[in-house]
């Protein structure tokens, strides 16, 4: 199975990929990492996270990059919805829709996302949005509850000296709004 795997950051991705690698022999999952995160601000934070993911992937995993820094895009989509639950849903939707669309148009069998690993993200909402996008674009969504692998991803990132962020990525979360 050729899997397009949306990555929000290297630490979250590492835990998920280690889990999928363990499955690979029986399920024949071939993950390709996908970077599309216009929500991450400011620009230096965006670059640090992107570079950490590239460093993590080098030498053993293919990586598709859509390098679209987009503070204005995200803020215009969010509009006046400053409340975290509403803005988070919009942010997830933008990234997951791009992932599902890309996967469908580039001959992938399925898609998934590292957002499913974090105990700090809205897991059921992310799962629901992925299911919605799978239907919309006619592509399979590979669901896994990756949360048990969150700490493992953190450990892998630390042991490899990868950048570890301290907030979800949006400018509003940076400012604790």
C-alpha cells in the first residue's frame, strides 16, 4: 500500500513511522512523508520544523514537500474564530484536505496523518475529518490510533538531536490565545 502520510513535525512523525514500520512486513505499507503546514508561524519556526523532518527522513523515507508558508492564508480562513476549538478544526481541515487531494491525484492508495499521535490534539475530530476527506476524494484513509507511540517519537527526536517545538504551530497558540 502506497501511503501518503501528512507530517506536522518530526517528533510526532517518528512515533507513527516506527509503528508503521513494525507493520510493514505483513501489511506492506510504503509510507511517503508529506509536508504541508501553512499554519506554522513564525517563519523561523516553520523552517526549523521542516528541516527537522527532512533530517529525520533522509536516507530511509521518501518525502513530498509542499513548501507553502501561509500565515495570511490561515488567518484569513480562521477569520474572527479565535476560539481554539473552532480555529483548530479549520486548521486541521486545510491540511487534511490538501493531503487527501494530493494523495488522490498522485496515485496513492491511502493517506493518514501524524496528528493522530498527539494527546494534545483533538483525536476524534481529526479522525472524522480524515474520514470526510476520504469520501470526498475517493481515497482510503488508513486509521491508526498512534497515541501510544507519542513518547517514543519524542525519545527518537531527542536521541537524534531533532528540533522539538513547544506549541502546536499557529500564531494564536504561540501567543496563548
